[in-house]
C-alpha cells in the first residue's frame, strides 16, 4: 500500500471535531476506500486548553500553524476555521508550501475564489470543497462530475437550514417569525447572531459557488439579489397555505440566452412540489440539466457528522487522485469563462403573489387593477375575505398574477403603494409553478 496521506486540520470546532471522530472511528473503511491510510498529523486551534467534544491526542494539538507548513509529510490542509481573512492567508500559505487544501468555507470561496484557485493552479495543487455547499449533500461532485455531460439550465435550492427550519415551524404550527427563530436558537439550528442565515447572505454565498461550477460565472455574493426571511409574516403563510403553496427561501439561477439571473428570496412553491416538502433544517437542490432533465438532491445541509462526511470524501478523492484530475479539467474561477454573463432578474418571468392592505371603499380595487394593467400584468385570481360590517380598517386583498416580467411587476407595485386606499407597503413573492 502507498504511504499514508498526512493531514492537518486547521480548526477543530463543529466540523473539525466530526472529521477527527470519523478518522478515528472508521480507519479500516477509509483506508480501503482511499487505498492509503488517512493519517491525522496536526490539529491547529486557537485555544489548546479548550474542552472539545472529541478527544484530540495532545501531541497533535497546536496553536502554531507554521508547524503544518514545515512538516513535509502533511500533504493536505483542511481549513475548517471559518472567516475570510486569516483563513485566506492560511489557505494561500498552505498552497505555497505545496499542500492540497480541503475547505468547508463558502464565504471564503465566494469572496476569494479567483485568487485562491489561481494560487492553487500556480502551485500545481488542488482545492476541494464538497462541504462548503449543503453540508452532507454531495452536490459539488454531482455538478462537476456526475452531470458533466449537461448544461445546467436552472437551479432552485434550499441552501440554508436555519431559514428552512424557521419557515417550516411557522407554516406547520402557525407561530410568528420571532418565536420560530427563538426555537431554532434554543435547539442549536441558529447562531446567537443569525443575521447571515436569515438575511439570505449564507444562501447567496452557496449560490455563487454553484453558479461558478454550473455556469462559469464568478458572481460576487453582493451581486446576487437577495431578500431574507426576516419579514415573512404569518398572514402570508396562511394565505399561501389557503392557495396551495408553501413559502421557501430559495436560491435560484435561471438561464436565458447567454445570460444567467441569480437571486435568493422567499418564493411560493406549490405544496405538491418536491421542494415544498423539504422540512426543518434539511437542504435540497433541484437542478435542471439539458440532457438529464430535472433532478433533486436532498439531505442534511449542516451538522458535525454530515459535514465531516463531505470533508473526508474529499480526503479520499485526494488520496485516490480523482480530485486532482477533476480540479485540473474543471478550471474553476479561472479566466476561461464559458460565455454566460450575469443579468439582473428584472427580465425573469414569473407569476406573483401580491398582498395589499386596502381600505374597503368603492374604486380601490379598480385602481389596483389599473396599476397592474398599465404594466401589462393580468390577474389570475383574487382573494378578499369579507370585512366585518362597519369595519373602516384596511383588509387584506391577495392577488395572484399570470406570468409577468419581474421588472414590470416591481414597477406596478411602486405605483400601487402610492394609491390612497393602500395602508401598508405591499407584500409580494414570486410564485413557482
Ligand atoms: N457547522 C456546520 O455545520 C458547517 C457546515 C458546513 C460548512 N461549515 C463551515 O465550516 C467552517 C467551520 O465551521 P464550524 O461550525 O466547525 O466552526 P466552529 O465550531 O466555530 O470552529 C472553528 C474552529 O476554528 C478554530 N479557529 C478559529 N480561529 C482560529 C485561528 N485564528 N487559529 C486557529 N484556529 C482557529 C477554533 O479554535 P478553538 O476551538 O480553539 O476556538 C475552532 O476549533 C466554516 O467555514 C463554516 O462555514 C460549517
């Protein structure tokens, strides 16, 4: 058997601990699959004295990253510390020292993909990142290898488990956003500061990575239009349910001509659709390929062992030599683009859900219909529950439109919000049929 594959972990928190555990508990299985022993030689942490959920042999634990660079028997550095500044410096240093890199860090890839992939190519080393998108779901390999005969034409994905957990709790138990978030935090599905999860940033980072593999576009996360779930209200979930839909935070990519539109937003998905049935903290990615048609990948999008499963799969691929071949051919984040350019989602055609709080008075509905008609948008259905007799307060009016261009719909909403009978800013979601 070939020599052992020497491995260093930089970071031993949730993901790193899972990797240590898996390497320790399944040595025979992993050696059989890798054709080499996977040998853990260093674990770099911040605080050597910290109590860890997994036992790390003391002689492996260090707070000195340099010891990784100077050990010639370490072939692979697993960056599992998170963040972008120090993580990037360490990834670049590891590549320059001739190490391959495995990372679970979507923020790093989305922010600095071009720079670190260029550095890897210059050093003739490989970067693997299966764990960076959807945790334990093998979507990177599926896209880069198993679906390599396809041009992907659409991606619709639930990529943030925290948001999906919150939306599921709101829909199934009718609880408000704040209660669902508090429950997610109590159960460990949300960070103390959940901003990046609930405002769509985390999903945008992951979509940027998928878009690089599927379309060759190097989208910066801030170039991806993004709306989070913080303002999703129980009333809209109730109306969605009544109309036969679920609200899901979707990361979407649509190809039209030589362009691709990317966005993250809460979207109404038909209850019978597979994505609507993805519950709790699970992730799912629905891909359409021009050869295969529609495919769905689903599984745990985070967590200690699911994420470790992906990190260790990357280590096995490096040990076997598969990862190096794929990396060489895929030319990710290189200057060789495949001709897709990013366009704003203004031109994307969709159906829309529009909820207005309207004073129930003669002419108000006609004004709303007129504003929609001015943009060429026709109404597919309309729901207005009867207001109690003598009620002078605003009542909800829900309109489902036929297909319209997003830009035209947005223009209509601006006009509607200015109407005298409208008492609150309109709430709208695109509807996926
Ligand atoms: N958690 C998940 O389910 C999950 C899923 C997919 C991807 N990821 C990604 O995986 C990465 C790690 O996430 P995590 O949840 O495992 O993070 P975590 O639990 O916060 O662990 C971070 C680890 O990095 C170490 N660290 C931080 N700064 C360091 C520094 N300057 N020098 C040395 N070590 C340092 C910490 O050391 P100490 O232990 O000494 O503090 C800790 O062991 C992130 O990029 C994350 O986005 C996580």
